C-alpha cells in the first residue's frame, strides 16, 4: 500500500492550493481526481467556464458598446452554441495545462479515479480502467466540491430542461429561457443569456435573493434587469414542469401562472459531491446537502487528521476563499503557524452587471447601532464611465461618523470585481475617508469613483474628533463604534 503524508481528494481551488502548500513544506502529496484531467468543478463546469461564457457573450453581442451604438448593436448577428464552445475549449485547455505544470513543478503526484474510504487512514481508488489501488496517508483533505441539486420531480433531459453542468457541457443559445433559483449561479446565467437578447424569466420562491448583499445594491440590480426586459417572479414556488408536444417545457407556479420557454435552467442549489466517498468508514457524517462540518479556524473535521475545504463545507463557496481554506488546512496539518486571517474578504458575483462587496452592509451597520454616513458614486458620471459608454452601476461606501473609518464597500457595474480590492485593502488596514480624499487616482479611471463617493459622504459628515482620529482600537467593531 502506497503511503503518503497528505492525500487530497479533488483538484479544484482548495485541493490544488493545499497540495502545493504541503509539497512546499517537503511533504509527500497525492492528489486523487475523479475526472480524467485535473481542475475539479472550478475548471470543468463551474467558475472558469461560466466566466468564460460570460466574456464570450459580452464580446460577441457587443454588449459593452451598446451605450454608444444602441441596443441593436451586435458584433455577430447570429450567435450559436458553437461560438460559445470554441472559447470554452481553449480556456479549459489552458487552465488544465497550467495546473498540470504547477503540480509537476512542485512534485505533487496525481491519480485519476474515484476515491472511497476503507478506514480512517486508507483509501481505495477506482481508476478509469476499473483497476483498484489502495493508498494510505497520515493526513487527508476532502475537497471534492459540489454538484447540482437534481430533484427527482424535475424532468431533466439535457436539452430543454438542464442544470448548470449541462449548460457548459453542451452550450446553446435558446429562443427563451426560464431560470429557477436566484442564487449566484442562477443570476449569472440568467443575465448572461439576457445579454445575448434571449428573453429570460427568473423564478425565486423566496421574496428576496442574495440576502448577504446590501439591499440598495440589490434594488439597483433589480431595476437594471427589469429595465432590459427580464421578468422576475419572486415568491411563487414551482409546482411542476411539463414538456409539451413540441418539447418546450412549461413551468407551473404555485400562484397559478405558467411560463413556457425553450429551455429551463434549474439552479436551485447544489450539494456536496460526497456520496461516493463512503465517509462512514472514516467516522464522518454529512448534512442533508452532503456538506461536511469543519472547525472554521483550522478546517479540521470531526476526525482531527481529516480536513475539508472549499464548496463541500458550504458558505461562502467562492473559488478565492476555497484556495485560502486549502492553504490554511495544509499549514495546520503540518504544524506551520499562521497569522490570523484578515477579517473581511470580497464577494464577487459575475452577473451582468457585476456585483462585488466587502465589509459591512448598511443593514448590518444599523443592527450594530453604529452611527454612519454613506457616499454614492454613479459610474456613468465618471469620465471613464462616459468614455466606456456605461449607463448604469454605482459604488457605495459606508463610513463611521465617529472615526471616519471605512465600514463597507458595495459596487454594482462594469469592473466591480476588480475595483473592490482597493476598498478591501483600506478596510482591512482600518483606513478612513481621508485616504480617498487625500490620495491621487489615475484619471480617467473607474477607480476615481472612490474619491467621488468619499467626497459625497464627506459633504454630510462632521469633523472627526482628535481623540478618535488617532484611536488604535483592538478590533474593527470597537473602532467603528
């Protein structure tokens, strides 16, 4: 039986980062990947393909230029599924090659096959040819990611009724689309196809969505989507989906309405891809969605030598946070001390338009009883925004009234996921409104919106008291309050 220091199950963001980190510490590392090529969900069906699909749609549709040339402007008159597939294939190949080279460079071994536990320290890997190989290790990291939740009541057929994996596996541009589920994945695909001028109906059984995002940003988002013709149905649940004689599915809602479309994308949740791992053999249990509970500081499971990271442990389920979780798990497993993680990290939602946020939202600030002021900048009012033809989007900064500390940054619009990192740095370094007012930003840039929003807030804020200006409190919350 092969003996390793660390076996990583899954080669997505969490798995790859953990494997490389452990290898850099001089450990023997084996990565077991269920697919024939490395990359995990992130590379093959999730993060990278969906963002590639977004970029392809925006480029071929001429979306970014419509502010100048009108809503009928298109780079390519007829956009097909084949057009979408070409760029997806090229991007996938590049990502896999980079990852394979990274593993080779760091002496990380890879094995293709499905893993299952046979004991606390042993695995059996069933290779693609059917052979089984037994391996063992001192430590394990479970980073298998998630898969789409597929209720038995939904008539998936891979063409008219699909999940998010099928959208990537066989992309096509439908004549109309119904998206069930207004989570991050559902919203991203709904807005991508809307940018391709596909009529889209978005259905969410709750009365709200993306509840962790500032409500003013969500209100702006809803306005933008409805303004370009997207139908949004909040509240009614889906009773059933039936396919008519022409193959087009009809979605029946609990309020009596029916939605007929060429394609239905069911994106109401994901579940941990843990069913085949036989976790009971190593003493682990999962919740109703196949997720594994961990210590959020170390990412240890209930079995101390087994760690879990990435989407399989649940929220926030971001590629960026998964990478950091994998690194922390590997460092803890082999005794490398780590400084405390920064308190706040950014969320990025690659819808059209993008949404990104870091820190406290306005609702959270109110709940904590912190005196605050808000500054707003409209991206269309910046010189760069006008040059680019941007006609929507905003930046919202929240500051403490007492200390002028930055409490939160919330952005919707072109480049939001890039712009957010300026605010992230200032927030985690406990910077104040003065940073944005006193520093020079390249002109013309969208980043200039930080200065515009800061000045907007400064116009309504009292001067900071001398004793508060130099305060060096032990925690962010204390300083803000």
